[in-house]
C-alpha cells in the first residue's frame, strides 16, 4: 500500500512538490515561533529574584548645583539631610543609594574577571550600598548581602546570581574567595535569579559589588535613591520631592517607580513577540488555505482515477484512506525537509536556546502542522468518496 502511494506521489511529483515546500516552510516557521515562545515562557516563569513593589526611585540631578556645593563635605551634608527628610515620612521603611543601571533601567555596566588559568568572564556589574539588599528583598539561596564592614577587610565583597556562581564554583576556595588580576574577591551571598532587562529576557551573569569598596565611589554618593514604603509610594511622591528640593533649590529631582519600570520593559519585550506570532500565524494560515485549494483541485482532477477504483470494487472508506494517506506522506516528506533546515539552528548556535527548547519547539510545530494537514486533507478526501463510476465516465 505504502509503495503504491509513493509511486502515485512520484508520478505527480511536479504538482506535489509545491505542497511539500509549503509544508516544510510552515514547519520551519512554527518551529522558530514555538521555540521562541517556550524560551520566553521559561524566562517569565521563574522568580525575578527581588521585589519591585512599593519602591520609589529618586533621580538627583546636580548639573545646576553650584561648584562649591559639590565638595565632599557639602555632598555628605546634603545626602544626610535628604535621608533624614525622607525618613521623616511615616510610611517610609527605608532608603538607599543604588546604581543607575539597576534592573529595568535600560542601562548596563559590565566588568572583567579573569580567574584560574586565564579564564575570562564578562558579567553584568551592579554597585550597591548594603542597605539596598533589604529594600529590594533579594532572594538569597546562600549567604547574605555584604555589609560596610566587609568592604574594610582587604577583599572586594560581592554577591552573584546562581547562574554565575555555578560558573565560578571550580575557581573558589573553601572561603568562597577567588582572585582576578591581583584583586581578591569574596562571595558573601548568592541570589536565585536577578532579572536585568525584563522578565522575558535571558538570565545574565550578575556580580553585585560594594560601592563602599570601590576607590572612586566609596567617598562619593550615587545619584539614584531607592525609597521603600509601606504602601503605594505615589501618595508620598509630591511631599518627598518638594522637601528635597527645598534643601537646595538648584537640585532637580525626578521620579520613577520600580514596578512601573518593570511593567514598561516587559511590554516592550512582549510587543515584538505578539507581532512575530501574528505574522507567523498569518503566513501559516495563508499556506494552509493554499494547501487546501491545491488538494481540492488535485482531487477534482482525479475523478477518472477514483471512478476506476470504485468500479473495481474499492469502497468509499478505502478511497478516503488513500487520499488522506497521500496527504500524510506529503506531510512526512515536508517535515523531514523542514527538519533538516531546522536542525541547522541549534548546530550553528544561531540563537541562545537550549536543546530542550529546540526539541519542544520542534515537537509542538510537528503536531501543529499535522493538525493543519489533517484539516486541509479531510474535506477534499471526503469529496473523493462521493465520486461514482458514472461520474468518472462523464469526466472522460
């Protein structure tokens, strides 16, 4: 039976080749789409590693501040006054200086770490004051956040995410320390995850360094503050900003909200996914309609062949089975061809997806295309069962 079907397909290879190409193209499009969706779903399904709720972000712009007010003594006085002013609000839990390239900021700093026999890492770097860990409620799976005292012990205290910790593990001593280009580092804590760009983006290697250890930063102040409140900080924004600007009229204060930044960057990440999905499914739908039309046309042109088979005793069920099996064979050939092209993506490392994500994408695409083929082939095959020998003779 199969050999006979293959022979029939081969005799009509020119007409069938178009359907094979359409099936292969559909499989390839859906393979890439579902692999992308699985990757984004995996990224969004794990915890973000910290809490974004009820955090007001204050951006302190001192471009217009007088030069004499930018000395270390004046800056210390200003920041002490700012902290005291903020903490006077009953709803405020805490306040901390923080790196301008914090999560969902759209900014990134990287650093270089060379360990072992010249093994190099280029993780994303953050610079925190110790109080920032409590404000962000970071999810530590090992150790703790560094303290001010850690920065005075002759090594650079750092916190890393688990992904980066696993890479550093072979180079750590029993005290969780390693050396990079003459600088000793000590990992005081490991966080489970640390989403940087958006909740749909891949995890990056993260190293959080102590601002109290860095020579160029420890005696200065960061221009961004995180303010943690008990309730929605939007209710306090006007009061806090007004109080701070009274301390120095030339100081310009702008605000953001941590959860709003998170939502904003997530929307920017998910919008292209919706557009890609829409375009891909639109293409597949057009291919499916074209495939249906070709199948219907081919079967309508084969009435004489079908009528002869009916005259020789073939039942309507056997006719239906033959027509549908022909479509399934075309599906198998098309998927094999599409699969050959799809295999090049993981082999060449075109995208940073795991083998499991590629495999799941291929399986879902296989099932999706198979359902499309069955739907497209069912009605034309059903029409073939209604062809009678008399109708076939009339066609001749």
